[in-house]
């Protein structure tokens, strides 16, 4: 991995305090090593825990606007060309019921469906507010990029595409299993390292299908004394993970707050330096 320009992806369930704490502490370790040239790109739309715990202040906001495909049912002959053209499987056609729909949270606004519609039945809809990319910085000089959906709407694909364009330097990308099936290919396409955070064996089931397509350096992180540790290690061996890293941590309760986890992790900073070295071996 190029130590001057890398991208690490940390995957796990949304709002998982262990994953968030791992991301923050690893970012701080790497930030010390690379003299303030670390970004965290948070793909967990609507989750603002990182901003709170890094104590950052907003420096920039980039609104994301969208014009989603609009279908004219009177012109449409339901041939299916638009659905075959769509790389994101965002167009759903029911030929028996003569229904067609563009799924907005999958749509990337590429408009290939419009270009390939022989019946001229698809056009651009009205401009809507899809959300925004928020850039913030704190005392640690770690820049945080966050994707925020607009109120009462989910435009995950479009927001993730926009977020990727804002990544400029060494970066830790944080994302969850909810958006993985929507934006996984885009996020994984140019990374150096995939780190999956496993708080339980059950949380790993989602990744079984996609791991076979990953040709990246891959590690699995969990915490010591995890009751599922044997199953987690078996999963890692079965899927050719390069290592399983156990963070020294004894949870005081299942509902432990992220702040408490951070304080516990801070006492084991050497573990994060050891984890960092895994990226360069």
C-alpha cells in the first residue's frame, strides 16, 4: 500500500459504538503518523456521532441536487431497454401490470436510461434537494466528510457518489451494511484495505456473498473476550482474511456509550499502533 496515499474502508453495522470508536482512534494514530493529512468519509447517512466525538466544526457544506428519471406510461412500450442499461438496477418494470418505476435511492443520475429509451418515454424530473456533503475539522486536524440525506428522503447512491469526489488525501471510509448493497462496488473500487468490524458472528453473514469478489488486503477486527470469537475466527479463515485483530477491551455493559469506549481504548493506544502496522506488512 502506498503510505503517502491510501484508502481504508471500515465496515460494520450502523450506529455501532465499537466501530465508531475504532475509526476515531485509528484515525488519530494515523493522523500523528501522517502529520494531519487524514480524512474520515462517513457514508452512514444521518449518523452524526463522529462529529460529536471528534468535536469538529463545520467548515463547508455542499448541497446535492438531483433530477430523477420521470416515466411517461403513455409512451412507454415496456421493452425493458432502460432496465438493462441501468448499472445500479434502479429501474423496476412490471410488464404484466404495465408499470415502471425508478428507485430513487439506487439512482445515480447518470441518465443512461434516457439516452437508451427508443420510445422517448423517459425525461428528467424536477430538481429536488437530495441532501448535502458536510465538511468539518477539529483540533486533531482530522477532516470529516459526512453524507446527510434531506429530510424524510433517502438518496444513498447519489450522495455516496458525491462524497467520493470530495476525498482528496489519506482516508478512512466508514460505511454500514444498510448501504453496502447500494454503494459497495463504488466504495470498494479503489481502496487499499478493507477492515470489517465484527461485534458478533451474526453481523458477518451479510459479507459472505461479497467477499469472494474482493481482491484487496482484508482484515477483521473484534474485541477480546467476544463470546463469538471462535466462530469469528473460523469465518475469517474460511474467507481468507489476512488477520483477525482483537482489541483489548472489556465491555462494562451492552449499552456502553461511545465516550466510555473511547476512554477504554485510549488506554490501549499501543494496540492501534500495532493495527496500523498491519496495513504495511
